[in-house]
């Protein structure tokens, strides 16, 4: 690998990651890495802070090595991650050793703090029926109005927006109350930090860090139930912050009583404030979430594609939903293809529910043409003959009712404007309402043929 191609090389690997990993949280840890050097079988990356460096090394380094190996056909691929401003060259080794020695004497609080995601704000959060209460509670807490409902305990399935809301509180307070000490941490990191502080005899520094917090944002609190000593320590921390009127916001994938092995005292404390749930988003909420995401990132996807994804995605997770949308956008950009419902059904079928195959407009037209023994060009013609108008109206109606196609896209197929397509649909609806035998029976026959075609 040539060093002068390092940017292109890393971009190639990053594109592979975006192809195969749709989890927005994972991309959060990867996207800020930068290439320092590419030599022989080793690529050296630069992380912007210690937390991201540690997280990538602990969770994704093997995966990155595998991508590097496959991308450049290297048998013993290796990846090193340095901190911003440091390198692993020989001339800097002494400086790195000096820094490590200094760290032994200076307890670095940032190492175990989660950097707030600047994109996770109240403005970018789509509030709907499934999460409106949680949104309002967090907004009031950020403004300093929720002390009577302290702590706020947010629970719900993975990927529904708990972390987003919690970070939104932190981001709001950092801007509007800059003197407040806001600390964001995960249960997994708190557990690790506590154990390390015990081993290194730094428990006083550990306690000072957390006890001096004005706002504690604690993600995935269920992780602290893994150790008796950890729960005991957190109980005293919680009690002190609570008695000093400090804001506490906790998130978990379940209710306090459902967390296995959680100390009863902690469960009781968690339930003493406000418990809010983030539920599964409806189809309309999913559409709003997608549209908001596209607007923020200045992407464009057709309305029928957005509707299809919202209605048919396997997962109810907002994170998975946006991951699929991101994958769709990336595929369109990389391969320079038009993103249609047919395309994503064939290319991304594993993301969607395994229902009867969604039939395409062209397939419906073919079925109608075969039934009436006419051609598509006849339907697209300006002919007002009843032998053409009836099949045309039938095809338009069936496409509208059985596919995500918009009136405008149907009009493009038949070379008609939006109002003409709408009139055709209304005409069939009126005939069905009037129980017109011909229309009702013909639609049944065509629908049966469509079902056979879908299998």
C-alpha cells in the first residue's frame, strides 16, 4: 500500500463499513477516525479522543482488520490507533511513554465520559404519540423544570431514541447553562471505571468526579447490576446527587423491577421520580423520522420509497430504520443508480418483512394488458375508446391500491397529469360503491392473477 493513497484506501474501507454496518451508533465511533499512515501491512489511524480510541480497540478492531485484509489482500493485516496529535513512530515513542507516565499521576475524567453527540438535539428528535411524553419530560428537565420528578427514568427497546433524548438534554444545557457540570456516561463504562479505580487506589478521585456533577446522564443503567460493589457505590452516589437536588436522567431497556439482580434499594430510588416509556413508532411516525433525517442531511429519496421502507422494515428500531435509509442513500451514490421500490426490494430484501412479494406497476400493467389483449402503448395513447379507457382505469386503480406509487409517478407511466390519474381512481371507487358487477368482478379476477404472479 502506498502512503500517498492513504486517504483513498481508508475511504474504500469506510465505504465497506457503510455497506455492511447500518447501526448509526457504530458509525458514530468510526466516522471520525483519520488515516495517519499506511505502510506494509499496517494502517495507522488517528482517533480524536481517548474514549473513541478505547471503544474502537475494544469492539471493532478485529472487524476493521478483516476489511483491510479483504480490501488489499493482506495476510497479516494490522491496525494501530493513535490519539490526535500523537504518532507511533520511533521519534515519538519517548513522548508517548512520558504521557503514559503522567497519566498514572493524573486521573483523566474524560477517558470515561461519553462525548455528547452534537446531532442528538431536541430539534432533530421527531416527537410523536410513541415518545411525546418522554420528549416533554426531557425538555422540561433541560430547562430546569423537572426537579420534582427527579430522577427521570427512560425505558424502551433498543434503538428507539433513549440515548438521543438524553444527549439532547446535555446539548441543550451545555449551550444554555454552560456553568453546569454535565456528565454523560454509560453503565458499562461506569462499571469499568469503578473497578479500575479500585485496582489503582483512586476511589476518592472517582467519587469526586461524580459527586461534583450537576447533571448526570446515565445510559444503559442495567449494566451496574453486574456487581454488588458497583451497585453499592452507585447507590451512595445517587443518594448524594438526589439530596443535593442534582438532575439525574437514566435510560434502560426495561423497567427497574425487571432488571435482573438489581438491588431493591436502587430499584426503589429509580421509581421515585418520573418513569417514561419510548414506544414503537407508527408508520406515520417512521415516515416523519425518515423525512426529518433526509432534510437534515440534505438527501433525497422518492416518497414511494420512504413509504415502502416505513411500512415494510423488519425492525421497529429508529436506529435500524435510519440505518436502512443511510444504506439506500450510499448505494445510490456509489453505484449511481435510481433508488426505486423494485431496486431496494432486490438489493436490500433482508431488511424487510418476508411478505408476498410486492408487485411492481409494470407487472400490474402486464397483467391488465394480457387480460384485455392490448399493449402498454395503447394505454399511453390519447385514445378515448372504451376498449382502451376501461383497461387504463383498471391498471391505474390497481397500481394505486397495491404499490407505494404516488399519483405523479403513475401519471408518468401513463403520460397523464396528476388530476387525470386521480379522476380514474375516483371513477373506479364510485363504480365499486355502486356495486357495478362488471367492475367488481373484473377487479377480483385481476387481483387473483396478481396474487398468483406474486408467489
